[in-house]
């Protein structure tokens, strides 16, 4: 299995429709995975760190067995470890922590502040030219995050949840910016596979996978669904889709994750945000669309869409 090239665009309309469907399905699976994770944390007593270590180790092992990538680990081990621990690992730990401290909708909306951070960094680094649309998008994201944080006088979000949620946005921005050259050199699939494995190994020192909680078969089924249905399948669908469309189009489509998280949280857990919370979350999603559309262009091989990793 060869690694997909993120920059390749296919003109076929049927292929494009399939790519759109793949990205939307991946976003919905990520939203459902967050809801399942909330059940594991708040009802079954699973710790976010343990789920991160199990999810990453299992995904890394499976991907490496399937891909069998040939890379120079002497050259790439350190950047892969940085990406796996500070990128993939930290973004999942803070995101799951925010879910455990609040709910899946709030955590997902907060994490979608990351595209504004990515654009802000690129503007500071002079990688992008400032436009009214970009500046407006960042401003809308800040307003939306503020409304979400203050919604319901704290009814929707606590201090720890806010810190963890914004921390996941920072980690997601790092995850987006850091591995560009690495992916261009060895491919997106090998980078993701080794990132999962190395990040999982690091988090195993915090929460060893063998110190498993006492779960019934249904609980283990939920854990397996997070690993398979919330990681391996949506990652494959997302990378398939993004290899066949512009980066910005994929970033806009991926905002369906936030809506899916809110819907599944309401349907499965009966949890709803206040009107102000939904307004703030909606503004964050609008900001992602505005920022992404302002950068509408084909995706170069060294860049992935500005979508948070959940």
C-alpha cells in the first residue's frame, strides 16, 4: 500500500464526489468517536491518558504492519517522535481531557479554534499575505471561542475544560504546521503510522496499556470502536479524500465534525449547550470556513488541510 499524495487532484466529477463523501464520513466518525469517548470517561471510569496510549499504540502497530514503510529512522526518528508526542499524542490527550471535563460538543468547538492559530502563525512568519477575509476569520474565531467559554455563566464549560480545549487547539495547530517537510519526504501515511506508534509508546509511561480498567465486554467494544471506527477508518477516508481535492475544501468539509459531535452528544447522551454556547461554536465553524476559503488553492505535497486531529 503506497502513501497517498496530498497534492494530487483528480478532475473526474465522480471521483470528486467520492472524495467529498469520504471526508464527510470521516468527520462524522470522529464526531461519533468523541461521543463514545465521553461515555468511557464519564460513565465507565476510563482515563483519557489510558485511552490515548491504547488508541495510538494499536493504530500505529496496525498501520505499520499494513504499510511496512521503508524510511531512514536514524534521520527521521527524532522529528517523528516530536510529531507523535507533541502533535498527535498531545492533541488527543488534551481533546479527550476536555471531553472528560465538559462534553464532546464543547471540546470539539474549542479545538476548531486551531485553524485561526495556524493562519495567525503563517501571517507572523510571513508565509501568507494578510487579507480582510483572513483577519475577519481570525476575529470571528476569537469571538466564538469567547462566547463558548462564557456561555451560560459557566454552565457549559469549566476552567479545566477551557484550558484543555484551548490546549488541544494549540496542539492541533502544531500538528498541522510541524510535519510538512517530514510528510513531503517520507509521505503522510508513514508519518502518521510512526507518529501514532511513538506517541503511544510515550504515553504508555503515563498510562500503561496493561493497566486496563475493569470493563465489561460492552466497554471493550466501545474502546475498540474508538480505535477502529474513530481512528483507522476515518484516517483512511480522510487521507483518501484530501489526496483528491484542495486542502481548503477538505478543511471546510471537516467542520462537519463539530456539528456531528453536537448531534451525537444530544442524541446519545441527551446533552445540549446553551443558546450562547451553540452561537459561539457556530461562529468557530464559520471562522474555519472563512479562513479556509480565503486560501482556496491546490494543496502542495508538504501541507495538510488545517483540520484538528481528533
